[in-house]
C-alpha cells in the first residue's frame, strides 16, 4: 500500500503541505482527495487500518482513519494514536473520519481537553466539532457541557489549540438555535477574559456565529 501511495505523491503537493504548516517529515505528498478516492476501493478493515498506521507514513495514517471500523476501535487505540499525532491535519482527519464515531468519543473529548500534549488537546476539540456537525441524534446537553470545556481552555496560546477551541465553539453554535444562543453567550464570556488567546477565540467565533448567513440557516 505504501508503494501505491508513493506513486500518487508529488514533491509539489508535499511542498504545498509544508506551506500549510503540515509536518512533512514522513509525508509523500498525497492530497486528501486522492486518499479518499483510493479508500473507495478498499474494504473497511480494522486490521488493514492497524497495518497502515504502523507504517508511520503520514498519508497511510490518514488512510487508516478512513478504512478503520469504529465499532472495533478501542480506547487504548485512540490514546495511542493521539499520542502519535505529529501534525494538525493528521489529528483532524482521524477525529473527523473515525474518532467521533467510536463509543469512546465523548469520554475522550472530555479527558483530552485538559491534556498538555498539543495535538492530544486539539483532538478533544476536533471530536467536539466533528460530533456537532455529524452526530445528528446527540442531545443538546452534551454540547452545552462541551461549551464549559471550551471556556475553560480558551486561554491556551498555542495556535493549533486555540483554532480547535474556536472550531468547536463555532460548530456547536451552528447546530441549532438553542445552542447558537448558548455559544454566543459563551463566546462573549470568553471575550471578557483578560487573555490574548481568549480574545482571539471570542472574536473568531463571534464573526461566524453572528454572520447573517449563519443566523438565516438556523431560522
């Protein structure tokens, strides 16, 4: 499989990844669109996902998150993969493709939100954001409690973390009118914190949450 990925990779795409702040130390230069196209021809297979992850190749690990079977993922696997995240895009792809679908998503989001490791913490908020968009049947109370974690962690100054905190806040607020009101209130409280990162999170979230297009979609 790595040979197939290597054949799809280009130095131009690898350089483009680097420009977007992606760690390319173990990357081949294969875009996500090409990875998804390749995944359509592969079975959903937990063993294959493990083999792909264990190669250590950046694109193989993203592919692993696409082909894995959520009901076979263990809490230990999630912890291990999260510890090995070395780039924001790998973190986000694993959370959007796989982690939010597992039985442990809610528990890990809450646990990881307080972790010090940069991409583990980012993963907590990526799971929250992904769940807000994709988990249609989740109760509002889950997301209201996530807003408490958003407020608590909004002062983290690291770029990859504060962007994920804002991402979660925005996606929760776009879920429905009740959560929209709650997210705006949370963003305003965050904005009153005497902290540069918190003010950034507040401003970034409020721009989207107060956009007339957002409000119109929720009407």
